[in-house]
C-alpha cells in the first residue's frame, strides 16, 4: 500500500517561493495599502507562504532526533538573518541594537 501524495516537499517550497515573490512584487509596484483588486489579490497569494513554512517547521520538529539542536539552529538562523536585514536596511541600526544589548555598569 503506497500513499498518494498530491505534492512533495520540493513542489511546496516552489509554491512558497513563488507566492512570496508575488507578494514582494506587489509591495514594490503598489506601495502602502492600496484597495485595488490586483494588489490585494497579490498579497493574498503571498500569504500562502506562512502556512507552508510553518508546516516545514513542524515537519522538521517531528523528524528531528535532537529537538534542542533543531531549535538552536532555527534561532541561530533567525538571529543571523535579523542582523543581516538590519545591516542592509540601515547600517546604523545595528550599532543602536548593540547599545541596547550591552549591560550598564
């Protein structure tokens, strides 16, 4: 008895990438919060990305052998990505973040 899967993980990842790209294109072409149909539809398509990524996080949690290492890797990647985005948007913001993280004596 074999399971019939509608989509495999690679196809789901492609759908998530395309959906997020459509959402980012909508933000570029229609800045702000327009009420026209096209940007709203593009943003709705982009919102498919979150449930797909949450599914992959749950799958990783289910199949991991060491939950602590898995959680550490997720938080480490999130931290590195956060710092990268801060540097990309405004290099001074990383310095300000470092000030707030230091301990006063």
